[in-house]
C-alpha cells in the first residue's frame, strides 16, 4: 500500500525518463478585511511553521502568491 502511495506521489519530467518526488506544502491563511497573513509548513511533523508574509485581501494578490509558492513538484494544501 505504501509503495502504491509513493508511486502516486511522483511525476515524470518532460522527457519521461526521470522521476520527480512531489512535496506537500501546508499554507495557512489568516484572512482579514484588508490583509491576509500567510504561513507555510513543509511536509513532516518536525518541520517549523514560518511566516511567509502579508498580502492584500485582493483575490488577484492571493492567486499570484499561490502561483509563486506552487510548482510542478509542489502539492499545496490551503486552509
């Protein structure tokens, strides 16, 4: 069961011969009227939670920030 889960968490590169391991990022949003504070925790229990920064509560600002935090091998979890 664990092996199947690991296979599901890998992506192939564009040439298809290599494997890229995906990384989970846990993104916390503290939403207020004018601003949103963003924190990030990497996968694993012992990882520290770090403050990413404060952005405006505008939807476009959130989309841009999440795009910067993501990537092909990043699986974001937002709460």
